[in-house]
């Protein structure tokens, strides 16, 4: 599996973001850079929610530039978890399988298994308002899991959580990604989050998304754009 950003140009506010590189299978990759630099814009383009002004997006050398989001091999988890407040936890998760919520007995068991995987056993009958913020993000993550896509994209979904809970959620994501050999793309403006979970980092600054580099090496020897952002 690979995702190729082939000479991509994306409009982002008052400037254009450029990207031209390949993402290989099985890596956990941070999209790191200052706020407003275009990290979420790039992730949205990969997931299919924003069309590039120029260039192509390839998946395994197949052009998916114009493929609708639902048909891409990608699951996307936003910072705003987008749970439906009037639906139970089980039904919110089941939407990952069928929008009409008509599930077979086997599919109901799949939902229960997803609840167990994210540590929400016996919480399925509750509504989102009865859960903590961290638990609500677990529900959203479980819904992503049911889509069973080889690429998981996170758009700062844990930014509002405290450090301990954030690390707990990142550990859970790493466990899930490693267990399925999925590729992780995670937007963050916190270098400590990139260091905690990812093995590669795409630096996004000054209108350029740079090719993935080893995270530890990049943070230890930051280029000028990253050093300026880090204040070093």
C-alpha cells in the first residue's frame, strides 16, 4: 500500500500548499507544523473532502483524486467527534457499518467487539451526553474501526484532552494500527505527540509539505522552518 501525492497544489487561505512525495504502508506519520500552515487541509485532500487545484492523489498507483470520500481506503477521525447526540453509543458506532442502522446479528456482535476494543464495555446503551470527553472520542474511534480501512487519519482528535488521557488514547491508536498493519496519518502541532507515537513526520510550513522523515532525527536536528516553529 502506498499513497502518492503527485505534484499537489492546494489552496489554503491566502497561500498555496504544495506536496510531492509518497507515503509507504505501515508507518505512523505525524503532519507537524504551526497552526494555519495547512495540515488539516492536506489531510482533507487525502481523505477526499478537498479537491486539489493541481496534481493527483494515487493509492497503490491508482488515481483516486476524484474518488468520493466514502469510496476511499481511508477512515478520518476529526477533533470534533461528530457523534449524534440523540443516538445511543451502539447506534453511533453502528453507523460505521450501515447508515440505516439495519444490522444483522453478526454485525451487532461486531459493534460489541468494537466497544470492547476501545474499553467501553457495557456503555453501549448510553447517549453521548452521559459519557466523558475521552469516552466520546473512544466512541468515534470505534466507529472508524468498523470501516476497516487500511489508512487511519486523525485530525487532532485528542487536542482537548489532558496529557494523561491523551497518551492513553494515543496508546490505544498505536495498538490498533499496529495490530492491523494500518497506516496512520496524524495532524498535530505538538512535537511531543509526534515523538510519542510516530516513526515519521511530514513537516508542513511556509506553504510546503516536506517528504516524511524519521521523527526522532527530525526533532533532534530540525531544519530552519521547524527550528523556528519550535523556538530553538
